[in-house]
């Protein structure tokens, strides 16, 4: 912004912008209350203008957190306070209200970029990006498109290094893995614009490289006894129970991803060869799984006695709501494992992931402990290469103990 506004002026103009953008009345009231607390804190310190340092100070003093405390459990009210601080900082730096939430179904793309986004979507499809990967990519891209629109950009040729730099500032508080993904998405999009002749300059060269190495979290794994308790808690006499049992068995025993389970068709089941054959939705690579005895009987029980007879869906697993179609595109089936976790009385720590994907992690760790080669586990999990699988090496504590150095032996050899 050209003029540095006082904190009071900045608050007033931000509230006015929220009203112009048709934010809900209750939402605006919530921001007003939060801004009032921020102003009171500023008056106490004698601060008249907003700054990033002041925002950090406020969050640390009032909530004992920082603006990018994405990995920690946040105190009550901290999330809204962080968003309020970001609103003030964004408007002071960029002169716009930046939306960071997930785009709603009724979201309308800026008219001046509609044809470009359609062309990019088509190009991604030609390059055989998976539907899920493309959806995530476009979701990230729409935040950049929104930013351009709010900055008054009417043509992609107006994008320059300064605009890109300003946008990157808006994502600097994201998780490092998210930042790397956003920058990659932006770089690929800008390169597409140049190679397609839509821009005169290759602005992808102005997107900074994120070089900080990312240390992934250790996979969350289950105790084998808890997995047994989970499966035993399912009522296999009911149609829903038969379906849920088959789903959980296929994840726990075969390690099939949720997206692949939802996309699994009846034609993928080759009963003569006792194989499940399909193309992975995430990687686009064909895979083949054996129909193990316990998995096979759970599938047979579901298909013969649990799956709605009136369903004409080509998919294996369907919802028990008429017209008994397949699960929705965005359904993660988390409610299935949550339901039986509670029923089995399994206590899950707050900071531990316990979705269906964690059963894949458990299978990988179990195979590793049994001495199965890493490249075999890679094939079982459907990873493109073993780099994604290597993280499970850190979960085998018995093997890691064998790698530990003996301090006394080390000191002895130094002399």
C-alpha cells in the first residue's frame, strides 16, 4: 500500500473489505471482537501502527503460539487470532484480503482467467495427471488466481517478478512441505503460460526454489492387537458390517489405498486367477494383488449377502443410501475406522493419526519387521519408487537398535 495506515485505520478498512466481499455477519462480528482485543493490546504497549513483529508479539503473549504453529495443538481461540493477524498483515502489505480457506462448490473463477484455467486443465489431462492430483493442483492454483484478481491483474502478461514475490510472502507461514508444493504448482503453471504463447516472458524463472530439506513425520502405526480388536468389533451379520469388514480387511491385509477402494469395479476381481487388477488412481500405474483367503471370503460374504441387490453400480463398494451408488469423490471413509475404533474401546492419542491410511503404515511396518525386502514392500504399497517406502525403516525399532553405536566401544577405539 502507498500509505501506511494506523492500526485503527487498518482495522476499519479491513472490516469494510470483509463486508464488500459478503462475509457472513457473524464472521465479521467475530473479527471485530478479535480486532478490538488486538487494539487494546496495542494501546497498552503504545503501538500505533501494525507490524509483523507486533502480530507475533500479540500471539505469543496472549496465546503462547506463533503464526505458523501448524504442527502444534493450538490453544483455544488461537486459530481465529492467527487469522485476524494475517488479515491485517496481508492488507497492509498487499492491499487485499487473501482467502486461504478451501474453495467452496459455488466458487466462481475470475472471468479474465477462465479460458486460461480451462486450457491448463486440459493440458494436465493430456499429461495423464490423476484426477485427485489434478484437483489438488488446481486448488493450489486458484489461490494464486484469486490473488491476481484482487491485485487488479487483468492479463497474465501483467504478471512479473514483483507480483510473484508478493504472492510468495503470503504463503511463507505455511508448512514447509505445503510451500514446496505450492511453488512447484506455480512454476509449472507459469511455464505452461510461456510455452503456450500466452505470456511473452517465462515468469516461471522468477519463482524461488525451496531448498530446505523436508524431514517427513514417522508413519503412524497400530499395535497388531488393536487391529485385531478393531476387526472383531464389526457386526458381520449386518449388511453395513459386511461391507466395512471387507474394506478394512483389504486395507489392513493388502494395503490398498482408499481412493483405489472407492474406484474398484466388479470387473477388477478375477476370481479364476484369484487376483485384484486395477490402475492406481494416484500414480496411474497398473497393479495386481492376490485375493488372500480371509480377504476373499470377506469379499464373497459382502457381495453375496451384504451388497444391495438393487444396485446397478459397477463399483464394488456402494453406500447404503438409495440409489446405492459408489462413494463420493471426496469421501475419505474416515468415519468407518472411527466408528469401530470407538466400538472396540481402543484409545487413540490425540497427536496420533488413525485414519485408514494408518493401516497401510501398519502393514508396511509389519512386513519390514518380518524381514520382507524394501523393494517388495514398495510393490505392495503401490509406490512409484522405494524412496517413499524408506521412511518405514525408521519404524522398525529393533533394527534401529542394532545400528546404535556403543559409546564405550567408540571411546576405546579412539585411543
